[in-house]
């Protein structure tokens, strides 16, 4: 559950639940289950009637920009809440999230058209400063920089960043697995709706002791590589790794 307190005590609630086979949102006191084949998006339970939730997009093709697309899709599917869009995501996501992409002409807006009551969510690469008439946007920590504290409230996308920035657990918004990756796992690895696999022993027998290290990861490559090699694990450093 994400419960974020606004200056006028209005609140909005999001309950994201990550499923290995898809994504699901349930009301605060209700349990609901959907089959992974049902392409259903987040449901946003909100008390922000007559407000607008505005998402600032980035044009990259990485995890953070995709998380912003997913959050916008949650707002898009909400009832009684209006979606505003600042900027535009990379066209790569048009095929992955067609519902949102087709709605972009309706949600796109200019900064000067923001209302002081609008709730604006921006990624952590955006500094804490007014955006149009919005005095303090909500900064969603999709990386470990710009954690505050300052005037802008923070949201996190995982428990580690929430701990690092002293953010309450109920202010964590979890992105979910890319739908096409889930489809691939269903078709090629026997992924089932409950997150298990049809033939786990067979899959486990095919595992290899290999760890891929992305060259842009911030870590002690030599130290980490040596620890893995000491454990008889083959280490491969990948450069320019993409989807």
C-alpha cells in the first residue's frame, strides 16, 4: 500500500503486488486474483477526486523510465482520477504498453498548465524544485541519487532505497515485470500463474554457474569477481548490454 500525505491531508492509495506471472492490484480490504492471461493494469484507489496525477516521463529504454510508464498506466486505469503527462516515453514502449501509448494525446500537457493541487511524480534525476505551480513534486527514487531530505516528499521503488532514504514502507511503489518477459517465460520456461514452473527439476538441471556483471554497475568489479570465482562461478562482464 502506498499512503502519501499531502499538505491538505488528502491521500491516495496504491497497492501494487508483483506476481511472477503478471500484475495485480487489490483494494485495501479486498483480495482479488486475476489469471496471468488477463491483461489487466493497476487499479488506483484514490481520494483525489477533481485532482490530477501527473507523471514526468524520460525518453530512455531502461528500468526507471519503464517504471514511470507503468505508474502512468495505473493512473490511466483509475476511476475518478485524471492522468497528466509531462514529456513522452520512448517509442519502444508503444508495443509493450499500447493502452497508455494510445492515450498519450489526451494526457500530454504543458508545465504552465499545472494546477497547484496537482500531484506530480518525477524520477530521482529531477531536482527538488517547483514545477510550474506545483511547489514540491513527489520524487520517486528509481535510483540511489537525490534521496533528500528536502522539501519534496520521496517515494521508493524498493525496500533498500526506502531504508537508505528513511522512507516508510507504505511509500514504496513496486514496478512489475515487463509483460513480454512474462509471456516469454510462460511460453519457453513453463511459468504458471502462481509463479511456479511446470517442470522445475528439469529447469534446475539446465542451470549453469554463470554470473553476468553489467559494466555500468557501481561496484568493486575485481573484488566481486574474485569472490564469485572463488566459489567456482564463471564471471562474464558484459559491455553495452541491452534488452
